[in-house]
C-alpha cells in the first residue's frame, strides 16, 4: 500500500528519516503549486504521483524499494541504495519534487514479515497477547505491531521472531462509537 500521507506507523507527523537523506538526493526545490484558499489541489497531484511511483517501484525494484511518503510539497522515496532505481525514478518522473532516502529493508521483506505476524494473531490471542494492529513502516525501518501490554508482548514477539525488524507499540483496540 502507498503511504501518500502520514500514516499511523509514521506517527502522523511525517516520516522519521532513518539515517537522514542519502547522497542521492534529487530534490528539485520547485514549488508544486499554490496551497492557499482551502484544500491544496497540488496535494492531490502529489498523492497520484506517489501512487504511480509506488506501483512502478514495487514492480520493477522489489528488492530495493521500501515506500513513498508525501511530506509537505515533496515526495520522499525510501529505498535500499540503488543507482539504477534512482536513475529510473528521475527518468520516469522528471521534475517531480522527489527526495531519495536510504532504508534498511525493502517493502517486500517487511510485507512478508507483516503477513507472518497477521497470520499468527490467533496464536498470540491463545497466549494472552492482544495484537491490535500490524503495519509496514513506509520508511523501511520495521513492521510496527500494536499491542496491549508492550513489555510482555515485546519479549514474546522477540522469542518467536528473533531479530526481525519489529517495532512494538502500545495500541489498544479501536472502538467504534455507537450512534
């Protein structure tokens, strides 16, 4: 899935840059458009561009691509370092306000781990661990697992998944209010 805006996994305020920007930065610095007077129309254009980037890089660079995030008037593309990916992105999206940042893991790797954790939810329930959410971080750093009781769950998850890139956070179940 595309993270074209701040996701719960990124804390809602944009991504945390793992290790900062890489030397392969391709920020154009060009303003995308006027954002005054209501909803920024250009944010929609950026979100569509993010979706296109996500689809292309997932297909063509699955071992390197981690995710794309809309941050202000630019798109941040997280990837494992790849000059070929960077060149393809610049060629396919000339003039797009894109900045590349290094990521420790590709989305494909984290998606597989997230699927494994989701598949184990019944296992965890039987052991008294309440998994309330599972999300792949678009910055390629980890799979974020929401639980109730972080200390206990962290130890149990570590025993089952070893050194897998998991970030365990406190997240109670979402309640839908009655009307």
